[in-house]
C-alpha cells in the first residue's frame, strides 16, 4: 500500500526506496479525475484563443495535480499536440471572416514555422538546464506585459466588428492577368493549399531527419553521434552532436531567407495584377513586417520549448497587435502550435523524458478537449462573426489566470514549503 505520510511526502506522492515520487497516472481517483476534466475544459477554451495549450500547466498540472515544473512542461507538449490536431482538422473547413479564403494564413505559416522550430530546439535545451523559478517568472512577466495591450486591442476590434456587415472580397481588375489571378483565387478557395502545405511538411521533415541523425539520450544516433560522454556536456567525443544542432539552425535560417524571397515575389505579382487586397493580404515586400512575424515565431518557439506555455500566446498576441484579424491570428497561431508541439514531443521522447503511456494518455486528453470544447466554440463563432473580439478577451482571461497561478506557486514553494534552494537549482543536461 502506498504510504503518503512517511518522510513527509507531498500530496499525490508516495515513498519508494527512501525517496518521494509522484503517483502513477493510473488508477484514477476522484481528485485527479477532476483535474484532468478541468484540463480538457481549459485546454479547449484556450485553443479557441490560439494559445493551443499550456495555460493549464500552472493552475492544474503544477498547483492542483502537483507535478514538477519540468514534468508538467513535458505533458503540455503532448496535450497541445492532441488538441491542435483536432483544431487543425476543424479549421481547414472554415473561411476568413473578411474574404473567400482559408482562415489559416499559410503564407504567415511559412514564415513562422522554420523560426518556431529553431526557437523550440533552443528552448528545449534551456528547459533541461534552467532553474524552475526562472522558467515560472519569465511566464509571469510575459503575461503581465501582453494582457493590457491585448485588452485595448479587444475593445478596438469590438467596435470595428460591429460596423462590418458583409464579407469584403477581392476584386480582379485586369482581364490580361485573368489566368494568373484565377490561379491565386483557386488556391485561396482550396480546403488546404497543397503547394504551401507541402512546403511546410518538407521543412518539418528536414528538421526531423537532422534530429534522427543527431540522436538523443534515449534514441541514439544511427550514425554513432554521441549525446553525452562520461557525464560531460561538451568534449571531443560528442562535438559532432553540437555541430549537428548548429546545422539545424543554419538550415532553418536559409529556409527563412528563401521563403522571404518567394513571398515577396508573390506579393509583387498580386499588386501588379490587381489581386492584392490590403484588408486581408500581407505585404511581404516590406522587410519590417516580415521580421516582426519572424521574431514572433522565434520567441514563441523558445517559450514553447522552454516552458511548454506561451508559444501560441506570443504568436497570436504579436499578430493581433500587427492588425491581423483576431480569428485569423488565432487559427494561424494554433496551426503553428501543431508543429511546435509535435516537434517538442518527439524531442522529449528522444531524450527519454516521456514514455509511451504518458504520451498516449495526454494525447487522448488533448483529442477530447478539441472535440468536446474547442469544436462547439468554433461553431458558435462561425455563426456569430461579429463576436470574434471574444477570442481576444478569452486570451486575456487565461493569461491573467496563469500569471496569478504562477505567483501562487512561487509563494508556496519559497515561503510555505521553504524550498528556495530547489527553486534556484539548475539541472544537468546529461
């Protein structure tokens, strides 16, 4: 029988071989079942706001279910992948609120994906090294900065959306460019623009191939690259490991440059043929806008890889502040989280930090969240397009809840439990 009292083990922990360990996921009790139910609800609602997942990390996984900061981050990766997979399958059938095109902006996605993966790879390394107090504090600071700005933006969007009666669609002006314009129109009206979607998959697969060559703690490199040797992070034996990691960064930067060139030419063509609509299309010729989107993907990737929280929040928040329609920003941010969460889940499995049972359980929770909560919410917003500002309010609410929960967690660990040394302790990469 599990003894929860010996050596003052915390709640939901038991004593084993003289040390306290968190209880197994099964069998479920009434208490942790309630926690997992709350995860399904909160995760679904935050997904509609484009956050994808992670908002439930501090209040539910850490505070209520008492998982460690590190373990909670790993579970968030899987939860986010599950709910965003369902999210993507629902969003591909929805249209842009102001035009006859997809609600997911695949052009923005082409910019965001390589930078987000770049950031995720870097953030995942930081997650394994940095102390808990730093990882929680950076979330609190981030949420506190963005909430006031998003609240003001929500009020502005509410006023604007109340004045919009009909969809404003692109009009083609020149007959001589009819065939080119029809190609763009056909691509906009596809459920999934195959060319751009294939580009995204190719980018993702290139990175995964490099990761398989590089290997990790659990999944060794099939060409013999060493992860750590003799418990040391860096020595001559595994220098190739870090060179391969650097290759990922170089490849993603080269891909980003190629995408900027491609989207810039496409924007120029649309302007020349009269197909460019300033209200729904983005001018990728402007380097400033491209760099802002690029940076949002990079910062989102770092935050997601480092804490499991904030990738969607950063991307969606910055896109909204750049006057991207709130529902388009939410859908596009959620689409990025699908790739980021899959990427970080695979990384965590390679490093041996997640097992198959944990991945399966939290993946199913994510699927249920998408089907039972996010689906009905998207249906409501599609029927009531003038209430899209609610998406931004939803983001603000969850950011506030997460920031407050983080402050409570730090207070409990340092003041009540007297664990200052544990909170500032760094972790070994090897």
